[in-house]
C-alpha cells in the first residue's frame, strides 16, 4: 500500500502535493488530517502547516498484479506485469524471458495461476470479477491454434462419419472450439465429463 505524509499552508494544498507525488486521483485515496494549520501570532509567528497522510486504496486489479508479482518472485522468475481493469474483469499481461514454466504444458500452469489469483482477489468481495492472465501473448496464439484444430477435426469427422473426442480442456478453450464450429451444418459439438477432465466431442450430424 502506497502512502505519503505531506504538509502545506492548508489541508487542500497538502493533499494536492500528495496526489501529485502519488500520481493518484482524489477518488483513489483516503486522507487523514494529522494536524490542522494554525495562523500563529500576528498571522505568521509560530504558525504551523497542515499535515496530512494520503493513502492509495488498492483496487482488485492492483491487488491481483501485486499477487502475480509475488508469485513470480517465489518461482525465481522475473517479468513485467501490466494490468487493465474494467467493471467486470481484470486483465493481466506478463512479459519477459524464460517464462515457459509459468505457462506449463498446454497452459495448465497458467490456468492454475489464473484460477488461484481470481480466488484470492475476490475473497470477501461482494462484486466479484473475472481474472484473465496471459504470458507473452500465449493465449492469443493458443486460441488461433485451437480454431485451426477445430476446423481440421471437423472436416475429419465429416469424412469418416465418426465422432472424435478431444483431450480435456479448460472452459475457455472448450468455448473456442464450440464457437468456431457452431455454424457448421454437417457436424455438432458437445461437452462431456466432469471438471477438470471435461472434454469436447465433435460428431457428424445425421
């Protein structure tokens, strides 16, 4: 949590200096007035400035980014963590070198990290947010690979006339497959099994 103590001729002046140093907006901080200004004798002798403590209140996005940074350190990894937040979700991008361990086999480690961070930052919150974490654009590349795979397997199902069962996937990855093939009239898709082993089945339409 970031905070500064500033003084000024008035409380407003002290707060303005603190906001400038913190790079924060008034709605992002809490202000504690440590002492009110006094004018002193003849208006200046013995006068005391206003002193305030201004604390930046971390939002869910900041908390999530801080947690990710701590996890990177615990894993002996280093990377640049950037965060973007809207009313419904938190988007975290991690960039750096030698971050393959953070992704894992077919994104399994990354999915686990995303799940744990979402669980941690939403604990005790009335309005929960979805958390999306990506490493070096991996998810975008993975999504493109899944779309290509879906089309290839759909054509194979059509030629052979038999269903194909895919490997277990995360809900997000299954959605990519479903959305890619939803307009096909010759095949259809559905999911079966229980998490985390839920799979997609691509079947020919009779």
